[in-house]
C-alpha cells in the first residue's frame, strides 16, 4: 500500500495548491493504485506499443515508444507487465531499460482515445524485460487525436542522427504536429511511491507546439485532471524528454532538455492556454522509420452534427439532440460512452474541445448530450447561451470504456448531479436486455429543481420488472414529495448501496464528483466489495 497519506509528491502538491485545488490529492488518492485491476491488465495486453520515459546513463530524460509483435505484452499478475521484445540499440533508452531502471509508461489507444498510466521499475528477463509496477491510474481522453494503426513488414531501421539542436526539417515536423509525448521524473525519499518517471500525452490543433528557435520550444498546457504529474515533476527536476511521432512513416524524433513552467505566459491571451512549458533543448536524436507501426497520417475527421432540439432538463442542465448534417446514419455507440466535440468559440485561436457523455438510448436515430452549465465552463456556457436548434457542432466518433458490462450480473448505477448522463444511457440499454438481471438506479440531487430526467427514469423503471430506483435529495423543497419525486433525504452512502443486497457479483457503476465517488469506493471496498466490481467515471476538470 502507499506509505504516505497521498501518492503525490511535494512538487505536485505545490502545483495543485497554486491553482486552487488544494486538497485534491487526498480526494483522488483512492483512485491511484499500487496494482492494476483486471480491466487495465487486459487493456495493456491488447496494445501494440507503449510510450515510456526514463533517463540514460548521462542522466538525460527521454521519451520513446516500445513496440512488439501481437501479444508481446503479458501480465502474469496485477503488479507486473512483461514485454517480449527487443529494443533498437539506437533508442536513447535501450541500455537503461534492459539493464533495469525506473520508468514511466502511458498506454494509449489512439483509435478509441483510451489511456492509462503507471510508473515502475524494469528488470531483464529471458525474452525482453519486465516492469514491476509502483503506482497506476486511469487518465482522461482530452486532446487525444484519434488515429487507426496498422503494421508494415519489418525492415532494417535507418541510421539515427544525433545533434545538439533542431534542423529546418525537424522544425517543420514539430510545427505541424498535433501530438506530443512528454517524459519527466523526480527522486524523493527512499522507496516513496511517487519516485521515478512519468510519461504523458499532449495534444492539440496542428502546430500547437511553438518552435521559438533551433534550441527552444514552448508547449501550451490546457485544462486537465489537475494531478499535475508532469508539471509537479518539472518544479522539482527540470530535466524533460519529448517525443514527436511521424505517424505516416514510423519515424521518431526524440528531444531532451530542461524545462521551466511559466504560470502567466504571453500565450495566456488565448483563454484555453493556462500555462506554458518552456523547453531549452540539449540534444536531439532523429530515428527515421524506427517503428513497424503506422497510423493514419491525419487525425480522425470531424463529423458535422446539426442541433435538432434543445431541451432544458433541470436547473442548469440542457440536452442537445444531434443528427448528421449530411443526412447519413449515425455511427453506433455503447451505453456509457462519451462524444468528443469541438466548438468554434469567438476569442479562442483554436477549437475548444470537450467530451460529454451520451445520455440517450443507443437505439435512437440521434445523439443526445446533456450538459451542466458550469460557472467557469467555457464550453458549457457557450453551449447553453449560444448554441440553438439549427446550429452545427463538429464531433468525432463516440469513445470511452466506461460501458455497460457484457454479462448478466446485477447492476447498481450510482450517480450524483449531471453524473447521471452515462447511467441513463445504460439504464436504457439494460431495460431492453433479454436477461433478467436485477438493476438498481441510485441517484443524488439537491432537490426537484436540479433533478434531471425524473420522468424518463420512472418510465424506464416501470417498464422493467427487474429495475428499482432510489432517488436521494439532499435539500428537498416544499414541492418535493417523499415517496413520489424522491425516495430518501440525505446523501448516498456506501451503507445505502450495501443495503440493496445486490450480491457479491454485482457491478457498481459510479459517476459524479471525486468526493462523492471516493467515499463510496472506500466504503464499498472496506465492506469487502472487490475493487474490480467497482467501475467509475469522473466529470469536470
């Protein structure tokens, strides 16, 4: 288990406090594990590559991609991955990884925008190397540009070139990139869980990384999960590694240097840019056609969707009904997935990208997203105030792995506030399943004014003899009637969920604010519910 109250180190905590999210570390700590649940183990074993970060013999930090043949990643237990592969000697991390070193890894599935991160330590094994995991956590899909991959016949890699600065061709490549991987690290007290390296993804519009000169880059930092793993590392150790991938040719451009975090940069004139990572380059390694993997040269195309209806569902929550502008059928989605959209908002130099859970039935001929208006939400305020019937929104394919489990075990849907959106889609799907599994829909709202989709839920519950609802109001009003519009006063607790007696095989699906889910997750696990039976999705930054 973790040897401190939080798995975050002092640099990450300082960054969190600086931006006003002091206390976040304690709330999210239960979602950072020292092992992988089965869902994450299966995810890694299905990947054709991993992105890794560590340091070489000279102490320089690099980021790289490790690939292998189909099925090259194994998971003999929840704390270990094995990689049956060889690493190109021209890779700047080859010697360190094979000898044994601290490492940070991000597994990323560009086609579906799924990703997961962990840190650990490598050790050599007969057919490659193993990674003993130190800590692991899921990651949000923001700013990932989707790409499909394929593999070409392996050939002898071209010779790598090394230099102290970027040449004109490399500058042009970075200037058109929409994806970047970044590696950072730190070493604290001995055996601290936060020791080691972190590999992370950065994405944006083409050219989002600004090339100031042959030895200087500026990387914008957008809103994220507020963990500040990368920035926290850089506050304590400025060494950084960058990786730019030529998706069409398999080429890798490795950059190592020293970074400085600018909290109030000139780029902040664009409201979507919160900070900038300024990088002074020390060395460059260019490896043409280093990989057998190839990806579609361009990010997945955006689809234009027309708003056919806009419905106020509750105070501060509105639904948008969307159909393809070209009149074609919508791509299918799985209940629980989200829709990535891009908004062209005046005053922003690039699209404002957001993801909203699809709240309607998979059988509908339209998509429905239901959005809560946030006080500081650039995207949500624009949708509420400026987007109307007849307007067009750009979107990518639905994505996400927080989906209805594919079995017949009991389901307990638990949500708070606008966290009900994926649960509502799952309730729709569970209501038409042919099996007879029990379903509980448990939701918390402040009162009837803020409770969305009450009538729709009641209709679905009434139509399914195996479904039961439990609606909690924390501050009911005189117009709210116990036993009619809501079932209990107060907040949902783990004891409430255990009292349902769903059984040891039940799936607990949680969605809501971090504090809400942390309490429920801790309480359920303390009562003996297996961690793999608890799945969750957060919302908000």
